[in-house]
C-alpha cells in the first residue's frame, strides 16, 4: 500500500510530540499543528494536506477539536484520537464523515519506541484503506494492537487504570497523613510490597493531575468500581472485635488465593526484561 500523509493535531503536547517523533522515524510524511508551534501550519492546512489525522489533544478539549474537524474532513480521509476515556469523545467521533479509529496507547511519553508497546484499537467506522495503512505502520514498528469497541475499552480501563489510580491515591493520602514529618523513618521500615507501592505512587503523583482526574471522572464505569471499594471497606469497618476483623479479612482473602496463585504463575513466566520495560513507560 502506498504511503499516506499523517497530520498530528496537538503536536506540542507530550504524547503529540512523542507520536510526531515516532512517526518521523518511519519516514512517513508528517504535518504537525498546535497553536503553540510557530511552523506556519494551521488546522485547515493540516486537514488539506493529510490523509490520516491523529488528534492528540487533552481529553477536555478533544470533543471540540473533533467537532471542528468535522467541518472540513472528507470521506477520503481518516481521523483518529488517543483519548484515555472514550465515552466523552464517542459522539463527536461517530459524527465524522470519514474513516474513524480511536486509539489508546497503553504507555506514556517516557517510552523510547513503539517496539513492545500495546495500543488499544477501536474501529469506529468500517475499516478502509487508511485504517489498514495505519495498523500496518504501527505493527511494523513493533506495536501490539488490542481490538476493543469503545465501551469495552472504558470498561477495561475502569479496572486497569481507574482501580489502580484510586488505590495509589489512597495509599499516598494515608502515607502522607500518617507520617508527614517522619517519612524517612517510615521508608527505612519499608517491606518490598510497600517500597513498590511507594515507587508507583510517587511516579503517579509527579505527573499531570488533570490527566488522572479525567481518567477517573470521565469513565462511565468508575461508579461501579467505587461501589465495590465501598462494599469491601465497609465489610471490614463494621467488624466489632479483632477476632471478627480477622474473620472478615480471611473471608475476603481465601477465595482470591487460587485466582492470584494462577495469575502469579502466568506473570512469572513472562520475561523479566519485558516487565522492566513496561515499568519504564
């Protein structure tokens, strides 16, 4: 298939810049637009010169960007986005008169290349020549594509992202409240699980708060996760004696053991270098 031109909207953002650099390395002809760039390219000129348009703007503005694109794109183009939550952008995507895909890179801008990285691929329209070209381009660089529809994506991310982020946020809050002036002493007593959680929490809390708030707040399945957390915590809080707390803990713990034992075997069979590379992204 012949090379297609690609336009990056939001190219001055972290992920927009990352995709711009990654796609440049493939030799693909690129047009980059961002109000913060002084490169002479406007949104309209990008649309006129690009067959594939990838929107990499923050989730809060992506629906309005897609609505603006719908005024100018034709059926002979493809528009895609990289939003971490799909519910807020679904209507704007589906209103576009062209090929439509919605991507979610499951890594951040610290990743060095696409090799070994996973990207959720949600095909919103029928798959045409530009969708096929973009899939081929990403997989040729070593990316693994996971096919999910828009709601399947949000449901999956409520577990993979929302649940993880909420736990890290709660861990960070409890740690900050419990040892605000003696964190060094607390860290000196760290067990391996504590150190791992502290590392992940520190990393999350050093990044963009708006991004994490959007991931939790915009996902339509977050309330379900919060309800499960509330039920589990309430079950422990309502115990009236140490013995009953131990009993409730064991009743929660024991049924999970077979599931997590099997999972540990599967995870343990993965190459350690692959896991280490995921932790860097």
